[in-house]
C-alpha cells in the first residue's frame, strides 16, 4: 500500500536514516551527482526534502514543490536554501546542529596538524622515493606556543578551542557576543576581528555564511595578517575570497591553507588552487565520520517524520 507522504532525499545519507523514513514515507533518493534540474523533476511529489547542502533548494524548486511541508537539513548550514521564501510558504526547516560538532572539531585539528607538519607532502615523498626530503622540504613547525585565532566561537569553534587548549597554544577569538564564561574556563581572550588577523599565527574559521560573512576574509584582511600565517576553513567556502587566498598563498603571505569548503562545490578541475602545493583540499568532509553520519541521518529523519505526522512522534 502506498504511504501517505513522499520524502525526497537529495544526497546520500546513512542507511539507518533511510530506514526510518521508509517506515512512514515513500522515499525518492536522488543520485549523488544530481543537480537542481534533477530535483525539479520530482519536487511536485515531495512532502519533505532531506538535504546535505549540495543541491540548491531555490525559489523555483520551492514553487514547484507545492505539497512541501518540511526541509530536513542533514547538518546545520542553510545557505543553499531560499529560507525566506520557504518560511513564506510555511515550510518548516529542521536541522541537526549538535550531531556534527565533535567530528568537525576533530577534523579541524587534523587539518591544522597536517598543515604545520606537512603530513600530505611527507606521504607523497615516501611514495615517490624522496626520503631525503625529510632534511629540507618536509621540516614543519610546532603547534605548541602558537597563537591560534578562532573566528566564530559557536558550538564548533568552542569544541576546537577546547581541544587546542591541550596543545598549549595561546587562544584568541572574535565573536559578536563575548563568551565570558568560556574565557574564564579556557583562558581564551576576546579581541576585535582586525586584531585577531594581526596577532594570529594560525586562523581557524567557524562562522555561518551570511550576507555579512560573505568574503569576510579578502585582500584587505590578508594584508593585515602576519607573514607566513596558516589558515584553516571548515565552515563555508564563500567566507574567504578564493582569488585573494590564491594570491596570498602564491606570494607566501599565507604559508599554507587547509580548505574543506569552497565557493563553488564540487571544486572545478580548473580551479587554480589545485596547482598549489601549499594548500590541503578536502571534499566538504569534516562531518563525515561513520558515527556522525549515522547520528545526523537518524536525527533528521526523525524530525522530518515528526513534522509530517505530529500525532505519531518518533522521538
């Protein structure tokens, strides 16, 4: 018997999330390489979307999805959704903000250490029988004693700060509203944004993408930074002006950068960043641990079902 609701899953999620959805809904799963055009073909059938953020949910899609009641965000970012129009339509948006905190924080630390100690380059050297590079090109720098500036001290920024404290670094941060309790707990110091740029040896970015944060780090900001600074971004790609970053990496102003997110995803094969050796590039992977993917998938599925069938709460 056909179920009363249809959920369109825009990108692959953990099978346990699909299992929950199928108990209550017909489920349409788009292919991993799907686009907005593919979504438009099935939008009319949808009572719910489940999205990981890689297929745009535009006004055009929302207009066609006339039965849509809820958008489940597998994660926290909503910059790929026309949120204003969705709200106008009465479409509810649910998210899984707490599920990914630890995974993203751990990945951020991993990227930071990989940059400082040149771990990807070291792996490549061994595979290319270039062992003697250990005496020259592969010599890195310590994390201990460095000043790490955290841009944005929300859930993920806080989790990163707590982990960094164990490395005996000097922690500074900037945020709209100061977190006095965390300052006392961790010894992290608040500084204005410009001062953070000027003082940091390493900058780690943890802000959502909004009209205010779009290209918040561009040519002017790179000029303010220390020479040979390190930059890590696991938030949203468009927070950094990629052209300006490319030039800063090329000139050596930025010693190295690690990017898990990009202005346009997937990354174009023509993107000039691909030609640089002093940048680590990963495919928006920070939240993708086995445990976190399962937790996000089951949580978003349960929330979607609760909106569609409020009389049968699953959590």
